C-alpha cells in the first residue's frame, strides 16, 4: 500500500528485499552500543561479519541495490533508473530511503554514512536501550535532521526507544513532536489512532496490515502522502 502511494506521489519506487530474519536488532543488542553498529554495517555492505550478523557482501543491501538499479536501467529504460547511479555506484544524493522497524533503522544508518535526499522512518529507529544509543549515533551523520522524518503510533511497544532514537538523531531541532493523524509541520509524527495492542501498533504504521476505511483506503495514507511530499 505504501509503495503504491509513493508511486502515485511521483516516485520511482524500489522495494528492496534484504536479509532481515531472526531477532530484532534491539533484542539482539540490548544495551550494547557497538552491537547495533556491527549488525547494521554488516547488513548494509557485508563487511565485518560477526556472531550476531553474518551477511556476505553479495547479499548486502548495498550490492542488491546496486545490481537492482543496474538491471532496471536495462529492462526499464523509460524509468530512467540510471539517474540513481554515478559511474556504476549508487548516487545517494538522489535517493529517498524509507523503512519500517528494522528497515527504518537501517535507513537511518545509511543516511548517517551518506548524504541522501531524504529519510522516512516508520516505527523506527529502535536503536536505544535504557538510554544507550547505537554507537554510530554518537557523531553527526552526513544527512541532516532537516531531511529526516519519523512516524510512530503512541501505543507502539517500542515507543520510548523510538523517541529516544529521534532525540539522539536531533529530530527535535527540526520541529517539536506533533500528535497528529493528518500531520503538518513536524519531523516527529505521533499517531493517536487505536491500532490494537502495542505489538500490533508497532506493525501497522506502514505495512499492508494497517487499518483501512470502509472503502479500503489506509487510514494512514494522508500521513504517508504528507511525508512523501516533504522529501521530493
């Protein structure tokens, strides 16, 4: 549903599949700041495998994204996918990253390494535990907070950890939190809609399981559209 909304908003959309199995990053790493960096780095580029993440470079996010863009440039020339590459490498300055939960945390990590056009984080990042953020969040990243937007339900099982991550990423400098369901003017968007249990609320900000109106329109579609408009 979100991907279709992004297409309708004028984006070239690629839903990238990547290794994302087993326990969540926060349940793997807990209060170990270095662990978050190790897991997210390994999933991103396949380097420095460890006991907590052992993704080879061929199956890394970076390699899969590069190969997908290269293939799309060939099979879908009308899509002009080549504009997202620069001499065979990803041109991050033209990329808007979006992800849910672990995907949102990985998006934030990539945006820390590279200056991207924008970042949309849904129910994420869950990268702090008892006040201990991921080690990579200690230093300013390449992408400024003004290009980053987060969206969470207030009943989310990880709400406090997500809010803590937003604080470390300095999203509050781009605008105070907004309790909204048709948002205006904030980089920290918090929904008050009843989306079920805390676990269900975590999974329903952007997935196909989100609540819909009687005519089948996702209740969060106005929020998605607003966020997508901010990063065009």
